[in-house]
C-alpha cells in the first residue's frame, strides 16, 4: 500500500519504519518541505534502523491509499487544510494524536476520516528516536464513509501491533482524554515522572471527580472510581515516562493543553458546569507556555 505519514516526529518515524519494514511504499511529509527524510529509530529490542524515505512529493501524496497523521493536535487541522486540494476524495485520513477538538476543526473535510489514539511511546534521544514502550493503537471511523475501513486496523496491526478497530472510537478518545487531563498537567506542576504522581492522591481524586461529572454529561457514564483505577494503571505502566506535556515545557514547545484540558473546559462550559481544579491546571500550563519564547513547533 502507498502511505504518506504526515508529521515525522518520534511517533511518525516509528510508523514510517514499521510500515516500510512490512513492505509498504511510504513517504514522510514535513512541515518545512524537504525531498527526503532521514529516519533513525531504535526499536524495543534495541535494534537500530536507518532509512532515508522520500518526502513531500505531491504526486506520491495524491496516489496514497492512506494519510496517517502523527502531528501534535495544534498542528493537525492547519496541515491537513493545506494539503486538502491534493488529497483524493476517497483517501482515508487517520488522525493519531493526544487530545480532542481537531474533528470539530476538520468538520468540512470530505475525505473519509478516522480517529486513533495510541499508547506506544517514542522519544527523541539526541538524533535518534527511541521506541520506549509498546502499546495499543485504537482506531475507528469518524465519518460514515470511513465505517467500512476496518481492514486498515489489520494492515496497521501487521506493521506495529497492537491495533484494534472500534466502531465507537469516541469512548476510547474520552478515556484517553481523561488520562491526559490528569497525568500531563500534574507532571508539569510537580516537574516529575508519571510514576511519581502517586504522591498526590488528593489532587488525582479531585480531578477524577470533575472528569466523571463531565464524562457523564457527555453520555460516557464513567464513574470517578473507574476513572481513578484507569489513571493509576497508566501511572504505573508509564511510571518511567516523562509525559509529552512535560517534555514540551522543558523544550519550550507549544503543548497540547488546548486540546486536552482546554477541550474539557470548553465542553464543560457548554454543559454549564465548572471544573475548578482542571481550570487551575490549565492556567498553570498556559502561564508556563507564555513564559518562554515561542519556537517553531
Ligand atoms: O499520553 C501520555 C503522554 O505523555 O502524553 C501518557 C499516557 C501520559 C504517557 O506519558
């Protein structure tokens, strides 16, 4: 299959490598156009893959069978809108990012749209990308014309397991949003690894109570106790991780806060409820972002 990976950061490079290894014809698409992208990935077994893939070839993009978008949430809709005129009407577009809110921004996209979330973790280590944790990628349809595309889950699963198809991907997205609303800003506030968050159980309790209130209003019916169990499970399984938000703050990059806690607060406002602890953390992260010179993302 011909696949364009839009966004060649850590996760994008892991996908490019995995898809190419599986025999797919891949190209990368970079924000600053380049004819090639060099990929240097250390996999979970410590094996290093060095490849140079073609990049930013509009003809390749127009003929692609899938556009896999691994950009961070704030970059997603501007990048896709830029490319929209080149995309075939029937080319599936799969969004793989933290947070929510991009679907509303891409309301007018006519291509079949799929949404995914992943628990794979990869990070920059100097010039190398380290795939640090295996995980599960959940994907599912957003638009009606994407509903018959469940075979994509099998295809992606062959390249980078596990991949699971969900007809109702929104529930998985809300669950991941809740996890990110707790772990990401708290690791910024306490400047700590995910695992260290066990030291702040009262804060986690308060956040879970607020999240459960909103999720229920959104028809997700997740009680605070269940949420707490999910969040502690992620805290333990990712104990050695530096959360993506803390990495962004440390490297003075734009965080995904507007698509994580920011999205939550927008939904809460439209439901007529307030979430004080989430609001406080949102303000804290925005304040930290405003204290650095904004750099290119
Ligand atoms: O998704 C994550 C992130 O860092 O963005 C978690 C689940 C918190 C793992 O680090």
